[in-house]
């Protein structure tokens, strides 16, 4: 029997020391600290891949209990229709319930970024956005925000939301992934990190973070901050 050998990875610190990158006028102190940080970044990358591998190896999730009804831009559809010709479906449930005047700014920020990636993502899987407001409200915001590629659906009766987002039908976000294999539609994975899993003094967040905004800010000296959040409109 042939056993594939597990590659022996070089220590992260060794890779960092051999990096060779230097910038004008940087001090030895800066380079030493930066190389130490680079080693941690290498370890982080490795851990992200280990987590992703563990996620991909999950056993089959529960069978989806019903063929949920939705209303999309072109009329009524059922859950199975959302897959199209793909075998994997991701559903982002965003905060825009019928009692909200406007969608959640954080959700809108994430969706704006995903709108630019949607065509690429859908080469490999199906991606849809779902909210509890009527489809007319969802499409109005889509037009206002200039979204071109996101597929929006209204969970009018709330059955999907109560099963996979909030049993109390609360206006909260969720990200769920489903699979269609051998004629069976199953739940695969959902982001389960929230307030109960947050560390002290930290806003609830998932890992890795789905919002490009926070990943960009995390690379700056100011960071993401503790009292700033995206807005739907800004004065220029």
C-alpha cells in the first residue's frame, strides 16, 4: 500500500528570516519585529488551512426538512431551485426585516464587496442573499446601492429563517452552506460564532472574517477600532 508522505514544513521563523524583503530607511528594530510578525502570519496561514481542511472533512449534515418557498426578482422559487446547476449553495441571510426602514449597514457593506466577487464565486457554487422583507424592498435597495450581480430572495413566510437563522425569527445575519449530493440536499456548515463565543471586550465576529473591510483595516495601525461601523451613506 502506498502512503502519501506528509510534507515536512520548514519552521515559520526560518521562512521569515529568509524573506529578504527590505524597505527604504527601515531600522534593524523594525526588521526584527517585522520578521517576528511574519512568522506569526505564516503560522496563521497554516492554521487557516488546517481549519479549512477540517471544515471540508465534516460528516454529512442534516437533510433539509422542506423545499422552502422564496420570492425572487423573477417570481416564486423553491429552495432546490437556488442551486441552479451547482452542487453547493451558500445563503447569506441579511438584516432587512419588514420593520427596518433600511438594511443593516454592516450587511450592506459585506454585500457590496460580495457583489464584485459574485460572478467569480458562481463559477464554482451558487450564492444567494435572503432577507425577510418583500422582494420589492430588496430590489429597491439593490438599485440604490448599485449592486449588479447579487441574487436576492425574500423569505416571505419565514420558514427558512426560523430553521436556519433564528428560531425566534429575529433580525440577525447568518451564513449557511448546503450541498446537493446523490439526490439529497443537506446542510453542510453555518457560521456559529457570535456573542456567546466572543472573547472579552471583542465584538462578535467569525473566523476567518467574511468582510473584506475588516481584513483591510486589520492591516493598519488604527485597526478596526472599537466605536466605528460602516454607514449606508457618507458625506463627501
